[in-house]
């Protein structure tokens, strides 16, 4: 359901139905699904998922706003706009194109925000982490470890808090109910540095109060409302509370070069250059932006290698597009090594041969 604070929330019981804006956004997503399903089944042999929907909506929005004009999608956009006319014609619009209200652009924007909110609410209350003990063992053995995650959930944070392991995720200055981003990784003296390359369900980009400065923040409490203090010590509340997570095939890569995510990816690149071994687990090798950076790093020095924790059989790994034409060559040169165990099954002894060389 849509809320007066500008975001969407789950219905509190099964008797409630989606209200008007949520209903329209859901139906627009269904229309997008129908437009892209055939192509993905034919070329990728799979059904569309939420990342595909978000990517399409983001491209439509940018095209409508003339921010990233894409002539190749013009006919598809026209078709989707016509098919969805019953959802947006005569409806509320806060987006203006050439000085005129554009209700279609507004609907597209809200549909994308709906996806972000569903991802947020689906991941925010996951149960306690299981099978993470390898991380504490490595941190204790090495005294320092860098972790790069593409997940939005809070499992790492919950685990480190349970184990009383001090870590930093780049947010460190507390004010009221938030931590402000300060990029404190390089000055951190603790054991664990956590880099969430695609953001987190408790991260927001907000502007506090009328005319207040915009900033990246991490919410401390689990409630829907959070606050900070202004210079006079008064509580001020955010004007927007849309989660700051990266979603969408292809389009999220556009964010890798600027803002908070640009800084995190700069750290990713910087820290790859410090080390010669990257240990991977649970990564699907489908993010082209991440893959390009890893492959560039692998090629830069003969000792650089990836150690992959991937089950006894190694099923599907070598057939991944990233590895399909590289695996045999890289394996022969020692640039890729597979440990036939999942992360939850590994111990520090499994990794020591690779951590010490």
C-alpha cells in the first residue's frame, strides 16, 4: 500500500487490498512483464524477475525525462504507454516534461519505487545468520579482512554483532536515529571492513527538513520513522524514506561511478590492488560491472587469483558466461581455484594454503 510519506508498505492483513497508486504500479509492472517475457525466455532461457522489471522502468523513466535518451526503446515505450493508459491518463503527476505534467512518468517512477520497497521489506527481517563462522575465524587468524557483498540484507551485521566483532561499513557518525556516511574504512583499526556494493536495506539518501543538506545515512532502529538533530538540537525528519539499494540488470552499473556507490567501487578497486587472492562464495557471476573489474585485476599480475567456494560437484560454474571461454585457461595458469565446499562447510584450514601465499 502507498503511504503519505511517499513509499509503499505491506498490507497489515490479508483483508486489505492495494490502494490506488500501489494498484496502478502493480499493473504497470505486469504490463512490463508481458513485454519482456518472450525475449528473456528466448535469449536467456528464464522468466523475468524484479531486477528486469526495475531495469526496464528505470530506462523508461530516464528516457521520458530526457536524462538518458535511448532511441532503441522508443517503440516499446510507446506501446507500454498506450497499453497502460487506463492507469495514468488523468491521474496525479509530480513529474513535469517541457513544463507539462507527465502522469505516465510519475507512474513509472512509483512502480520502480514499489519494487525497491518490496525488496526492502522482504529482506529487512530475515532470521539470524547461519553458517557464517568462517568469517570470524578468518578475522581472528588474519587480524583484518575486507568483505565485499552484493546482498542488501543485514545478515553480516547481525552476525558480527552476535560475535561482538567490531566492523565498519563506512557509516560512523551518529546523530539521533541515524549514522551518517563518512567513508571511514581507511582509518578503521578493527578487524572487519564491510563493503556493500549494492547498498543495504537500512541505507537511505535523504534530505532532512526544508532546505536541509542531502546525505547518505544508515538507520539505527527498525521503525519506519527516523530522525536527527539540527544545529539547535531539535528533531528533524526526512522528507523521503526510499531505501538506497541498487536494483536492476544493467542499469545499476550506471551508478558504479559516482556518489556513495562510486566511492565503494573505488574502494573495491583499491583493495583488489593490495591483495593477490580474492575468495568468492555465493556469487552468480552475472554482474558485468563487477566481472569486468575482477577480470581486469586477474590479468594485471600473474599471482592474482580467485578462489571459489562452490559445492562438491561444481555444477553450473564453468558454464557461466563469465567463465565459459576463460575457465580452462585460467585454471591451467592457477588464476582460478575451486574448493569443493560451500561457505558454511569450510573452515579456516581449507583457506590457509591460499591465504599464506
